[in-house]
C-alpha cells in the first residue's frame, strides 16, 4: 500500500480502489469493510485491503476523520464519559460545600455589600476555602478525565487495529491507570516547574508530552517510554500539534459554553448554592461527553504523527 496525492489507501502496486475494482485485480473478499459498511471510514483508513495501513493526513483532513471515528467509538465511550462526569459533579458539589466555597459564592451573589465590608482577615480565610475547594475539584477532574482519555485511546486503537479488537476498553484502561497516574505526576510536575521559571517552557513541555496518554493507551508502554515517544513524535510537528490542540480546545470550549448557557435557568431554582450545584452538575455532565470527543481527537492526531514519523503502518493492538 502506498500514499497517493491525498493520502488515499492503495495497494502495494499503487492501484487506487476504483482502479482495483474495475480491473478485477481484487475480489470482493479482498476489500473488507469491517462491520461498518462501505462508507464507514473516510480518508486514511476508509478501505481495508488485506494489509490495511494508516497514512499521514493534514490537520483539516484529521478533523474531518474525527466525525467518522466518533460514530464508531461512541458506544464504549458513552458510559465512562457519563460516569466520570456524574462522579466529578457529585464529588465537586460535596467538596465545595465542605470547604465552604459554596457559602462564599452564595455570599457574593446574594449580599455583595456585606462581602465588601468583610475584614481582610475574614476575606482571606474565605478565599482560601474557596481556592481549596476548586483545587480539589481540579485534581478529581484530572484523575477521572485522565481515565476517560485512556478509554478513548483504547477505543480508537481497537477499532482501527488490524485485525479489530473486541476486548473491553474499560478493563484495559483500568490496567493502565496506575502507570498513567505516575506519568501524570511527572508531566504536571514538569509543567508547574516550567511555569515557575517562565511560561514558554511550560507550554513547550505540555505540547511535547500531549501524545503520552494515547501512546500509553494504544501501545501499552511504560510512563517514561510514553513521554519519550511523545517528544519524538511531536518533534518537527510542534507548531501543527499546538494549532490542532488549540483548535480542538476552542471547539470543545465553545460547546461547553453552550451547555452552560442552557444551564443558566437553574439559578431560578431554590437558593443560590443549590442552583450553583445544579448548574455545575449539568455543565460537567455535558463536559464529560465533550472531553471524550477531545480525547478521541488527540488519539487520532497521535496516529497521524506516527504515520508522519514512521511512514504508513498497520495498527496492531493486543
């Protein structure tokens, strides 16, 4: 199989699919459209021959491929995404309530004049409580959504594997979760250190290691190997990777804003603290689905970077 002008899949002799079909050089058994049908996948994996290969794609084509892949992996992702978002929402509400963050929010929204008259000492204590609550929520979100990223990577890998893998994506992700925690600690530590010294090193590190999670999920390598491989794949494609992640983040952020807009009427229900909790719950529920879609996009970009670095390849997931 070779790469044509638009990275279309062809056989080893360079025949495009239409040529193959017209010439009779393949039989119906040679073109296997999996269980998804003829139009199941566009671009670099639309048609499988006996040796299906993944080819490099442009940024725009990769975004187009994302829609097709989401249509094939949404089932194994739906339940983990909803569970992650619901758990994050519930734990967030409890944490914010226990730390007093909700009381601060209620005070600001219901009695701003009283809030302005508080002494610096009391105000400082309230802000510390609020900050503690939001930091705890952020840590919980990282853990649960990190697991969701692993599930998404496994789902993409198993669907595009040659041959396809039917094993549980959740079970495989649970097996990799502890190593992922170690890797996440290293990455976030490095990024924080980068921010302490200067912003640019932190951004460079964050983009360079952004493929580590899909690498671990699909290739099942250890934390250090995943980090090194991410650096290697992103090298030479840093700016395009940066642009892709920013674009995907903007799309996801816009979708999240729409969800929060629909959640605003919740403030008409009950007290401000209850309304705020309900708004957070609804927003995070939608955010779970959006995070799953972003995770799929990053996994697809990893495959694209791998094809650019190593040439067309057949993905094999155990």
